């Protein structure tokens, strides 16, 4: 009981001292130098049931990284495409069917996929929930995204 009271009073003291030093303002200033909120990035409708937050390195002040975070609806996916750099996909949850080079395979999250530079690739969301796929490139320009054809996994209506 005494221990609980002690902890409660320490918490209150910490809370009061943070507020009195305007700790919050100071923190939000530093935060702005490091963090980009997705709500401040345009979410592009790229077609085929897919939306993408495209984060080119120069826009976020990265020197050698860029990112794309998708909202891929069931059955959706990008065109077949290549990059001049390798690419990593990070998926924490969901089911994806891939085409990478000559391989077609299905995988459940959580997983990381390695896409080698120059190899044509695409995927679709084979599950029934929206998937957030995080794509990471070791270049500031998405490794020059280059569409090379239709997504062979998407049937045209
Ligand atoms: Zn790609």
C-alpha cells in the first residue's frame, strides 16, 4: 500500500515538472526534424485496388533511402515492374502471391521479401483484408520504378 502511494506521488511529481518546463514544446520541435506523419503525405491511387504513400528520399531529406507504403485491397497489386536497385518488402500481416522473375509463390505475413535489382516482379493481395506492404529502396528514387507490363495475377474483367 505504502509502495503504491509512493509510486503514485512520484508519477505526479514527474508529470508536474515536465509541464512546468514546457517539455512538450521542446519535444515537438525536435520531433519535426525526424518524423514524417503519413497524414502529411499524399496517398496516390495507382489503380488495380492499390493506394501508395510514395516517400522519395529527397522529399524527406534522406540521402540514400526511399520508401513506399501501400494500402493494397484484396485482389489488388501493381503492374509488373523493375528497379535498378534491389528492394525489400516488409509485410507484418496478410497473404500475398508474388511473381519474381520466373517464380510464382504465395506467402503469409509476417515476412521480408528480397527483390533483386533488375528482376521483373509484382504481387497481389490474395487475402481478404487490406495489406500495408512497406517497400524499402537503397536509393533516393525508388530505384527508378519502371513498369514493364500488366500484372499477370490480375484477371481482366
Ligand atoms: Zn518493386
